[in-house]
C-alpha cells in the first residue's frame, strides 16, 4: 500500500491558515505532489514534561509492535485467501467500514472508545492492551485452525499416494479376510512390484504358523501390489518384523463392514469443520485488522501530540495533518517542509521545545529515532506490507 505520513508543524497562532498554506504548497494543481488531509488531535491532559519524554520512548516501541500486529493480520488474511490473495487482499482490508485510504483522510479521534478525559499514559496503556488482546486471540485461533487443517490434510493424504501409504479400506472386501476367528487373522501387505516373486516365494516361511497358499493380490498401482495373508494371531508381531526386513510393508488395517462409510463421514465432517473455521477466522481477522489499524492510527496521533508538545513547547500550538505522497514525490515534499521549518532545528537529544528538561539521560538518543533521519518538524510514517506475495 502507499506510504502515509503523520506530520505536525507549529500553528503560528492560526492553525487553519497554516494548514491551508501548507496544503496549497503541496497539493495545489501546480505542484500536485501529494494528498493532504487534516489530522485533528484533541487537547489531551499533558502532565509533566518528564512524563512526556518517557512516554515518547514507550510510544515508539508500541508503534513498532502495532505495525507488527497489523502485518500479522494481513499475513493471516493473505494465507487464508491463498491464490486469490493477490487480487482480493487489498479489498479485504477496511477500517470502520471504510477503505484504509478513506479512513486516514477522514480520521477523527474516537472519543467514545478512547476517552480524552484519561491521561496520555492511560490512553497508551488502553491501546496497548487492546492490541495485545487481539494478538493473543488470533494466535490461539490460528493454532486451533492449524490443528484442524492438519487433521484434514492427514485424512486427505490417506486417500491419495501409493498403496504403501494410502487408506486401503476401499480395496479390502469381506471375502478377502478371515473374520470372527479366535486364532486366525488376515494381514494386508504392500509389496513393491519388483518383489512380487520374493513375496510369493517367502511369505509362507517368514515365520511359523502362516496359512499356506493364503495370500492373494487384491489391488495394484504403479509401485505396489496389495496382498493379503492369513496367519495365527500369536505370531503377528514377529511376522510384521520379518516383512520389514524384506521390505514388505504390513498395513495397519482392521476390516469393518462400515469402514468405507465411516471414512467418508470422517472426511466430510473434517472438511465441513475446516471450512467453517476458515470462514470464522477470516471474518475475525478482517474485523480485528480494522481494530488494530484504528488503534495504530490513534497511537500515531498520540505520538504526534506528545512529540509536538516536546518540540514546540506549551501551550500546545501545532497543526497536524496526514500526507499521502504521490509516486516518487517524497523528496520534493520533504524539501519543502525542511525549507519552511528548518529554522526549528533540534535533535532527538534536545527534547522539550522551549522548555529545558532536566534529566540525567537528556543527552541520550531517544529509541525509535536516528540522528541522520531526524527532521526539524514532527514526522512519522505508516506503511503496510500488503503487496508481498
């Protein structure tokens, strides 16, 4: 998806005029470098500047975690859609029944969900708990789905492949086996085609108590023949071991008149369960993507507010806006912003705007920032990894 920027600059006493002037420079018909939309941010409870510095660090870490959570949900939706993902993924993502683009352009702080009478720290914790809860829920749902899908694939694998591995229920008829005997049982053995002669020459003497001339071939594929053999139950284990030495594969099979129907019913039930769970998790992943993305944008807004107070001072006087740069116009936009606001200067280690913050760690670089990428205005970017296959 395109990259979006969350930016703030000093309000200079008239926020509306400041925003309109900047928008004219970036999004006018002459320049047409980007789409610019207002980023309305409430007047939060500020607290102390020391608290804001610490919160700024925590929000940077949360931002990275929220990005990871959003991308995990994208990955879940992509994996569930499978081959259709390339064409359907972008259309599967929405926030509050809006496209991502429309949601960002029309962003409003959700005061019902994230009440502005709470402190900044409380709001950050509320957002963090919400995303963490969704992470845990989706992790458990996907683990459960993986088990069900694995069970289904296991059943399906038993219906394909060669006679050494596939389910042999459909090949063994009642007349092929000895039933209801106290002493005898019939085994089913997969014999490689190249060993047919060995099998016929050896099966009667692999152990004692094998019924002579009891073996018959009941099925065949490109690699194996399926043979029956009748013997005394007491030597079944020994006979199986001897077969393994000769590369004859005794199949784990017990005849049941209802086996074919049971097998069919098991496959149908597991298939229905997988499809139902797939639909449920896809729906849940789409819904939770919207919740996580909403939380992420609110976190970005919190970061803009906190950083703007630290950069530009008190009382808060700044203008927030979102920018969606057009293709290959990033540098031009940043040049315009830097030219206009370069006089603000500053660095990650000089926090607090016009207010000096007495802190033993004031000279340390703030996590989430890189000195060479630091800008004289508040700048955060947002991008999702939707296009990856």
